């Protein structure tokens, strides 16, 4: 195994662990804000997984998917923030 394979494997393991911890946070989150932040973090970690997979297997199209997902997530975050802000006041 070369360095790139080891690095991407380690990063995927860490991202998977972080994803599991975030899913626990989403389930236990006492407030809506905690759940929204957890969902945001989940999406960011999925982007990281896409990027690590793209590097590992040399699939450049996955990077395009990651960029598109980031744009959609940003718009969703803005919409959820507006919704939560409107309901909290």
C-alpha cells in the first residue's frame, strides 16, 4: 500500500466515526438548533467522504457531485436557519 491509500483509508475511518457520533447527537439533540447543526455536519462529512473516495479511486466526477452537494446544503442551511429563526421569536 502506498501513502495515498493509507491516508485515504485513515481519513475514511475518521469520517465514519465522526458520522456515527453526529448521528447520536442528532437523535439526542435537545433543541431543534442542535439537530440542524448535526444535519449540516452530516452533509459536510458526506462531502469529505466523496472527496476522499474521489482521491482514492481517481474518479474526478465525484468532486463535481461534492461541489453540487455543497451548494444545495448551503441553500438548505439558509432556509432552515430562516425557519428556525422565525419560529423561535
